[in-house]
C-alpha cells in the first residue's frame, strides 16, 4: 500500500475547478459549497433519508435511514407476519426475496439479472465464494492469494477456506496481485476499495491478470458498491461479495450478497448447501441437489425483516445513475480535501487516501496524532466519521445525502479541533 | 421411525381425564374445551400476541406475532438507526446483542449464562457445530452419524462438513443412534423432535450413549425449544443449535442460536472465524485470535433488525415456566387427538405422531389421502396447519397462544373436510 503523504492540492490531480488555493478562505469556501450544492443534480435525493443537523460522514460504515423503511417494515410486521403469517412465504413473496432483491442490486454492480442473491453476512459469503472458487480452479492449484491490507474477516475466512480445502493463503499487496498470480494460484480475493485507506483498486486489470494466470477472481465490493461504478459483467469478474449496510443503506447488519457469474453457476459447488439452495426445497429429500441460478448461493431461511428493510431502502436508487453518484463522490472528496488544506493547521494531518481520482473510493482517510481523541471530539461537535487504529480518521462521503456544505463544516470543525489539540 | 398407526384412544396412553369416548359428542367436547380453557394458567399469555379468528396451528413453522415487536422495532429504526446511527453499536448495545439475547434463550433450553450466542441461520450453525465437533473428537474418528429422518438441511450440511474434514456421514434412525455409535464415531447430529412426525427423542439417553462411545452430541432443537423442557447443561449435551422463528416467535427467518458447553468453549475451533468472533475485533489484526466464551461462535455483522425483533419477542416468556408450557402442550395435543377420534370419519386419518407423552413433541401429524388438498381446504376455512409430502398434515400446538377451543374447532373443520373428500 502507498505511504501516507502530506496533502498538497497543487500536486494532487484535482480538477482545476476544485483546485482552491490553501489559506484562510472560509468565506470563499462557503460560497463555493453553496454553488456546488445548488448545481448538484442529486441534491433532492437527500430528502429520501432521515437526516438532521449532524454531519454524518460514516455512511461507509452504516448508511443513514431511508424514510421508506419504517412504513414498509410496519406493513411487513403487521400484515405479512401478523395476519398472513406462514402464508407470506408464498403470498408476500418472502421465499423468492433473496433473488428478487439481488436483481435490484445487480444494476448497481454492473450485473445482468439472475446472478446476485442476498443473504447471510459478508464473511459467510466470502467463505462460499472462496471454497467454490477453489473447487472450480484448475486441478493442482494450491494457493489462495489475499489482499494483504484486506478487511480482516476476509483474511480469517480465507485461512479457514484454505485449511478446509488443503490450500495455503499468501497475502500480497493488492497492487501486486496481478504480478504475483501464477501457476499455483487457484483464486485471489481482492477488495475493490481498501476499507482503511479508501484506495480504489483496478478491478478490470487485476481480474484480467488473474485470468491470464488461469486463476479466478473474487472481489469484495463492501466499500465500493453504491459509491462508484462497478462493472462485474463487463470486467468478467468470476465471483463477488458485498455488504448492503454501507453505501446501500440497508440498515445495521443488513444481509450481504453474492454474485456468481452466469457461466460459472453450473459449477458453483457450495460448502454451505442448505435447504434453501435445493432444486426442490419442499421435497425434503435426504439427498442434496442444487438449484440452478443465483439461488444456488442460498443456505438457510433468510432473516426476512432485515431483508425486506433492505428492499425498501433500495427505493432511494430510483432514477439515480451510479455515474452521477461517482461524479458527486469525487466532487465531495476533492472539495473536502481542499477545505482541509485551506483550514487545518499546517502539518497537522496527512492524507492517507490517494488523491488521484482513478485510485480513490468515496472516503477520505486522514492520519494525525491523537486520532482517537480527535474523532471523539468531532463526534461531540456533530461531525461523525470513525477512527481506525492506530491513527486514522475516516470520513465517508455518501453522495445520496451528503452536501458540499457538510464537507466544509466537517473540515471547519476538524480544523478547530486540531488547533485545540495541536 | 415408527409406522403410522390408526388412532385409537383406548390404546394410546392418554391420561384418563382426556380419554373421551369416540362418537359424535360435539357438545360434550365443547363443554370440555371451555372447562380446560377456563382452568388454563397460561390463558392470559395469548393477549401478548396479535391473534384473530384464524385457528393458527403452524407455530411450529412460523410463530405468531408478539404485540411488543412492532413498537420496539419502530424505536430501533427511528431512534437507534435513524438518529444515533453508527453510535448505536455501542450506545444501543448492538455489538453485544448476540450474547445478551443468547442469555435470554438460555433458560428456555436449560443452559446457564454464557453458552448461547444468536446469529446466522440454523444451517450455518449446524456447520459450525459439526466441524468444531469433528475437530474436538478423539483422533482418528472418521464418522459423523446423522438422524436418518432429519430435517434435510442438517443432512446436507453434515455431508459438506464431512467432505471438508475428510469424514463420512452415516444416516441411522434417531432411535438407533445410541446403539450405532462406536469407536469410529466422532459426533452425532440428532433432532430433539422430528419435524415431520413430531416424535420426541431421548436427549439425555442418546447423549449419554454417545459419550460412552467417546463421541460428541450435537442436538438440533428447532422443534423442541419453547415447546417443552430442554436440559442441555443437566444432560451434558456438547453442542446444540436451534431456530427462533417457531416456538420462540422471533419472526420470519429470525436468527438461530448456537450452544457450546462451557467446558468445550476453549477447544471450539470454528470453520467460520469471522471478525465478530475475534478476541479484539476492532484491532483489525491480520491474524485470527478467537474470543473467549459464547462470542467465539459469531461470524460477521449480525442482522440487527431481525435480531432485535427476536429480543422483543422473547418478552412473552416473562413469568412463563417451560414446565407449564409442557403440561399445556400435552393437554392440547391429547385433546386434539380425542376430538379427531370423536369427530373424523372412521379410518379417514392415521396418527403419525407418537401418542405416548414421553415420545411426543408439541405437534400432531396425521396422514390421509389427498393431504395437500385437505390442507388447502382447511386453510380456506380458517384452520392453518401445513402439509408435508407425501401425505402428512402437520398441526403445531403453541401453548402460549393456542386454546383448547382452537383444538376442537380444528378437529371439527378437519372432520367436515374429510367427510367432504371421503
């Protein structure tokens, strides 16, 4: 991974529109924020969420609440569970919800219908994907590559998948995976965006390199889906997993999803073949026979309340193009970096997130002394990001509900806190 | 498994109080139902649920809605997610909810605190339990025994666990497991109550037999917990799993639970070591180090909305003794069998469920010709049970909200339907 570097807007690759000069400039920045917010084609989407005076920059950890969730959940509880009860598995469409909601997520990750299924946690889906990938890989390949800076659970689960399938795990930097994949590599598990640094990796290039090496590519989309374009089909990704409680705003612990490329579905051999993935689940046959299609990735009975809350949450995407989201995401993070450069005491923070657009997700990570205390103070003053050990402040920018004025206020409060603690 | 036998109350082992003579007797049965309902110490608990005119006898598949769920879920969505957002992981106790709610289930299954954790589906928990049990079993044991009549997912998952750990699965009738366990047996997976027949198996005796053979016992409590006493600690069970959406009324697909006996926790080596089970989850260390205690059974981020709906649903147990539940369960199923014997056309149904109390769960399964059509007609007439292929009608009796009058009405409608189809 790249080393943190002191932020200097003159060397960042920011577009000329956003290349504001450092300096006090609070008034100019406020005017610029107002202008950007007025011109924002996504501005009205914020009304689809329950927002308040807090500047909420932790949507990369838990997305804000869409206003449609509670009415829908009330209907599910009152009518579907309370009155129809068991009949809802059929009459309310509960049984097929994992595939149906998967097909709602599909366009956000560049997938044609029939390849995404929702359910279980990200960790469980990583396990399914890795074991299935190992089983589909060419004979004799004994190595699973993992992104060395991965969100830890991916690494732990990869170790377990390796142990259970007689393979070994080798951790290499995500940027090196393309070069490191070789004749022993069965599969590589890579994060599209690094959870700590916000670095965006080259999904297309790494996938192509893995394929040239004869290996499969499993991508973790937790920190990219919903924040920037993902093109699973076009980039020929084999399998992918992601969570839905970050940029997809599905609620705390909302179920994750699994993408299995259509051509690979017939060979997808799940290590967790629960009855929900059976070709004839109500046949209750003693022998397992997998369903066709995305349903093959299911396990047991899905947690319907969480699943249907996610379903309602996805309504906020109606009419929203991911390309527009990406434009605003880069605009917000550029502007925040400008504001920090302009307002924060010189040398008080270092920018961890790549400033080049092509390598930046939808978050800005800054490192500073006393970061845990700084984040506590920010939160107390109404600016919510999060802290990652040892010294990282993470600010996630969810374009659907974050305003340029929020980015400025966050930088202003951060500067005040840093001055106080400097 | 036992063969179905034509129901004859004179040979059933029913208590003399309930041994009503077959015959028309509708008036006498109605009087008896009213008397039993008046004397029922659990009668008032029904008010803790949202009930209507339907006779709901499918609580062994999806429990009815407790009235406290929607108010609590509204608070979780509005206040904890909508306002506190990410802060709720700590401030609203989300992070520790899986263990806290596990400790609420513990007394219902005879477990001291600190041994039960809630999360994931039953299938996933069966996988954790079986692989961990194989790893804890004495060296060289190559066989996993499963109940031949098991709910299918247990068998499918056992096959996968065996394949991944280099063991084989052998299916034997639950009643034979005690005798079949031997020097090759690592672990047996047994259902406490058979989902199809309602037969109750000997948890204490089979566990003891497995221990004598040097094997571990994993019990599936899906169809017993909440309906009858379970004594995991006293009966020295090693591991157990169960769902919460049947007799625990946690809602559709509510998360399952895993019990790991305290003495075995230090050796519990999970095949799904997600970050939620790490000793220091926010350390984000690349190496896995398992947490102590029940948390070791966790995987990834729990589905909080479903989890906290379950939490609210468990309030219906306040002041309810499982021993009273069992008394009423046997009373209801006895009375239903009496009513069926008295009202149904002779020879029109056979009783699949054992009539001996010691071998009966909280459901009555009947077989008859055209069972699928019979159940459709029952449902249309407001009596909801379910159908299991090829010819089984299942009627679950949830003592917390089912009345004796409901049992009589179900039998009356069933008799009318059978007369119509005979």
